[in-house]
C-alpha cells in the first residue's frame, strides 16, 4: 500500500491529537478527583468543627440531651451525605448518626487514632477504617475540648464512590467537549493535510512531465511558505533545464554548421582537383586553402577536448610565481603583424614596472592569447586597444579594452558560452568557432579568479583578476 504524504500527515497528526486529548482527559480526571475530594474534605472539617462547638459541647454543658444530639446527627448525616461517629477521650464510640452503625457503639478506635486526636491533630484517612466500613470512605476526625480538656473526637465518614459521583457528570461533559473539539480539530487537520499534500502532488506531477522532456512546465503555487519556495526553486530548475536543453541543441547545430562549412569547402576543392575542374597551376593555391581549413578543424577539435576536460576537472593547475608585465609585453609583440595590418592604436598602461603574480603560466598565456586575439579581430581598422593593470590590495586587475562595438547585457552574458560568436557583422573578422572565451572563463575559474565583461561608449572591456605574491 502506497504511503502518501497526506496519509502520513493525517495519521501522524491524528495520533498526536488523540494522545494529546487522552492525556488531557486523564489529567482532568485526576484534577477533578483531587479537587472534589479536597473540597469534600474541607467541608467535612468545617462541619466537624461546628459539630464539636455546637452539639457535643452542648451535651457537656447540658444545653442539649442525648436524644436531641442523636436527631441532630441524623439531620447532618443527610445534609452531608456522610456518617458521623462520636468518640470519647478513650476512643470508645458513644454516638452514631446511621442505624447501621449502632452495632459499633461501645467499640474503640485504634490507639494511633486516639493519640492523633489527643495531640490536637486531625485524622485524614481513606479506606474502610480498620474494616469497620464495607467500602472505601474518606474519614475526617476532629478533636473537641471542654474547658481546655480533651473530651474526644468527631469522626465523619464520606463514601468515596459517592464523592466521585459528584464530579463524574462534570467529567462526562468535559469528555464530550473534548471529543467535539477533537472532531473539529480532525476536520481542520484533514483540510490542512490536503493543503500541504496537494501542492506536493503538483510538484511530483510536474517533475514527471519535465523528466519526459517537456521543460516548459511551470508551477503556480501560492502558499506563502516553504512549499511555495520549493515550487519557485522547481520553476528556476525547469528554466535552467530548458536553457541547458536549448544550449545543447544550439551546440549541436553550431558544431554541425562549423564542421559542414569547411568540410564542404574541402570536399569541393578536392573534387575539383580530382576531376580536373581546377586547372593544375591552381592546385597549390587550393591545397593551401584545404590545409588552412584542416588546421582550423583540428584546432576546434582540440579546443573542444580541452574545454570538456576543464569542465570535468581533469586539467591540473600548476601555479607558480610569475612576472606579469613581461608576459603581457611579449604577448602584445606576438600580435604585431595583425595590429599593423589593421593600423590599430595599442596602449599599454601598467600600474608599476614589475608585478609578480601566483598563476599557471600556461593558463595565463592562453588567456592573454584568446583575449588579445578577440580584441584584434573585433576592433575595426584604425581602432584602439588598451591593456591596463591596476592594484586592488591582494589582487591585480588586468583590463583589455577595444573600441568599435557596444554589447547589451544579454550579449555580455552570452559571450562566455561555447560557440557564441556574437554579431560578427560588427567586426571585420568572420573566422573562429566561439570557443576562446569559454576556455578563458574555465581557466580563470580553475585558478580561483574572476572575469567579467563591460560595454560602454562603443567599446568592450574584459577584466580578470590575478593574485599578487
């Protein structure tokens, strides 16, 4: 049998509710029992005092006779619903309120009970009073005195079952109130459990839909609690999966396009050479083109393999202390030819003559190569490129700025994606596979540094950080 969230919540809360009400009922039973017994005890003590003051002492003073005392005891018996015994200072029973107790006249109570009364203390017992009573009674014994001399005591026996009957009706009403409240609580619990389980079912169903490849599925849950947060996280995950799927499709399409174009070109030239369409004196020219395209394809394959290895964490970072400024100068010199061909104005601004950083030299070489290559490619003829370093406490910021284009926020975000080439119509170079910046970002991340791009006033600035030594 499937254990749903609804059933688990309903039964778990239900059991807690039943246990809670059960414990409450037991506590109330004990409380009522104790309360009514204590109340009865206080009443008996008060009546015992009055009997001692008004009746028994009246007997000693001659104000009342034995018959009147007996009649008054019978009246009090009915009023208190209790049996009353009178004992003298020797503990002998000489007066009773009930006919069934007349057989105890002349009997003595225990020495312990006599001593308690003689010491001016009260007797407070529960039980059958030494076997003289047929059922449990609450017995209160009150001593009485005449002219400061101990004369005996008044024993009042209240039946415990009778005392308990007093609060049973109240207890029943309380139990019915608890049961009624429990039913209401169960109803509230049922709807609350439904309220919790329903959105979870929606999330489960949506997860199955997304698992089937429909990444457009979204949830609309407004519970203003953690479940709504879960639904929002689910929607964010679905958006991410949809974007990943879109990127995957674009990746396949880009790879297919970037492979098909040069391969079609190579195939056409080779077929032209083989079938004689291309004259012999042009063979070398077209073979050079085939070789160039083959090298580009090999470079793309190597870049893809390197990028995948870095993304899988298979590339080892070998950091060491390295002089940054000299590396930048040498890299700029290596781009001297394309810079002159496009008549670019290049500026190098270093915040100090020599700066040592803790990096992987191979990574730094690839990063500078890719970033400067992009800057040269996308800067129009006669444009400007600036390489600038600045001091930021324990970090060095390296900025590469080129003029000629302005990118919006979304394009700046996308430039780090594989095969993203931007709008090449704004640059003079249409070559490249869009892997350079993706590789740069991975290398920067592997060195635990940061890189970001800004665009303003018809220029693009890429900044990355390095750790100073």
